[in-house]
């Protein structure tokens, strides 16, 4: 529609960045938005087994190589498959240090061109918050916000997977984050997901 000259609310090039979890993470990092530690994984990162993978795991946990083997096995990670159009929590799963190498080797055996976003598993307080922000040339406005409640035994909170929602009044800090993210996204109508953490679970990035 945009190429035909018709009006669309969000520019296609900005939407493509927002829908790619790795590119979105890079954008957030550039503007110093708090987020879990992350890195990009390809087949090259498992070709030498644990040796090559350890370099990436140290990005997620800087003290990784100093830990005992048992402690390394207990570390938790979130993996997200980077496929165009991926949404709704599909292709997002959790694994620990004892299973991550085998999991990655199996995935790359199926598709050698696969790219994955690896993130540190954070302790989310009940579920995440989605904030809808409208940005015009002269103003910004929070249209609505809701908390998406985590599924029973799952760490995800996607409504498309069955999670429930409830209205919520966001804090001033959460509003500031939402407005800033919406601004740098370049999209007039932007849905910003904020993950409130369990208090004091990660002093590195705070509780939001």
C-alpha cells in the first residue's frame, strides 16, 4: 500500500526493524534503553562445540568462564528464532546451560541459515506491560496500557497463546521508557512492551 502511494500509519522500513527482535535490541542498546543482555547466534557459534559457544555465552553472563561447570549448567537463557513475520510468542523458548548446545546443534542441523537471538533469562514480575503510544510531529500521548499475565507454567505472556490481560496504571518511569522507545522507533503508533522485574533481581538494569 505504501509503495502505491496510499497512506499508512507506520512506515514499512521502521516496522521491519521493530518486528526483527535482534535489530530492535540493537536499536534499544544504541539509545541506552534497559534490556536483557543479548547476542546473535548463527551456526558458526556451535561449529567448535562448547569452545565457540562459550564466547557468546560470556556476552550474556560476563563471569561465565569463571563459574564452575555445575554453575554454568544452571544458567538460564531465552532463545528467539529470527524469522520474518514471527510474532505472538511462537519461536520463543527457554533453555539452560546443560541443554543449550544440544538444542542449538539440532536447530542448525534442520536449517543452517537460521539466526537466533539469545538473551539472559530475567525474573519477570507476573507478566509484561504493553503500552500503546501515539507520536505526532509535535506531541506524544499514551493511548492505553495493559498487563499481560504469564501463562500458568510458561514464562511467556502472549495473549495469542491464552494469557489474560488486565488494565494497569503505569509508573512515571515506565511512561518515560515507553515514550522514548516510541520516539526512537520512528513509528507514529507504537506498541511498547515493558517487562517489570522482580525487585532487586537484576541491579544491572533495575526493576523495569
